[in-house]
C-alpha cells in the first residue's frame, strides 16, 4: 500500500538541504493501519488527498517544462489508484491527460478500482497494456512534450520487476519526453535500501507521501528520485513520531 499519512506539503530538496523524518516500508504500513483502523479514515479518502496534492506537483512541472500533456501509467495496486486520482484532478483543471493501466482491471485493489470506475464514468478511456506488447505500446503513447506520471509500483515493491511492468519502465526511461514525476517512490527503487531493480524509473521529481523514505538518502538514489517533495494526505502528523518510536 502506498503511504498515506500527513505532514505539511514541503519540498525536501534533491539532497541539497534538510530532509524530513524518513520512514521504512514497515513504518509506512503501520501509519496506514493506524489512520484507517484506529482513526477511521477510509483508505479511499487518504488516496484522494494523496493524489490531489501530487497533482499540484505534476501541474507545476508541466508549466515549468512548457509541456502540453500528461501521460499517466498506472499499475494495479494503490500506487495506480493514486495515479487515477492525479489524472482526474488534472483533467478537472483542463489539462490534457491520458491514462494507461499496465495490467488487468480485474486485479485492481478496492480503492484503486473505485477511482478507475470514476474515471470511466467521466468518459475517460483507460486502455490496458498487456503482455509482451505492453512496452511497445507504452513507448508509442509518449510524446516529446509529455510529462509522464509513474504510478506503477509503490513502497511495497522489492526485488526484480516482472513483465510487463519492467518493459514499460524501460520504455518510459528511453522515450523522448518533457519530464517524469514518480508517485511515492520511483517504480523499481527499493524504498528501504535505495537500490534500483532490473528496471527502475528515472524521475525528475518524486512526490512521496507521509515522509521521505529511508532509501532516498542512499548513495545514488537521487539519480532515480530527482527532486523529492513530501505531500500531505490528511492524517495527523504525530503518527510519524508514533510509528518511529515503536
């Protein structure tokens, strides 16, 4: 599950300034559990807040790079759900946004499925990219003036990335584009160790939720994260200290 807690939205800097308190994968899961099960904040509400605030950072990069379109690539987990929310908020602002699901809609998690259905109800096409041709199809969709949103894999990902996601990641990296925004963590980057997988997104900026991730400070990780921004998702900031203190 992508992380969902609350700290004031801030730019942590591309490791040229002070970082916010960082969290491990397990601490992220504990924050999610407390927010949902103890505080009663529905996961879909936390996803909404995360995606809405991430959309601000995507729109900022769109303007700064003089880009004219956003291409969102979503996986079947909660990270993909964040991507669907981002797409909806960008579309609501009148920003030309295309959305692609890498995988099968039947495998979407509950909250991601909710936001996928909302997009479809809005009349937004969300073509699914499957199998061996997924990478080729992904590359065909990316234009030089696109900002690509990586919403493929979240903090739970570790080890080698399997197909078709691996091929899509490599296709995004190789494509001529205006920039890449990673959602929560660049797909393929281990959020605890900062080690890249066989296929890892190289982002211009990463919008991460709750707090920075411990792996972001590892040597070489900034080559994949780019600038790191911490976004508020609406849960009390003292949850960070609570999980950090055991």
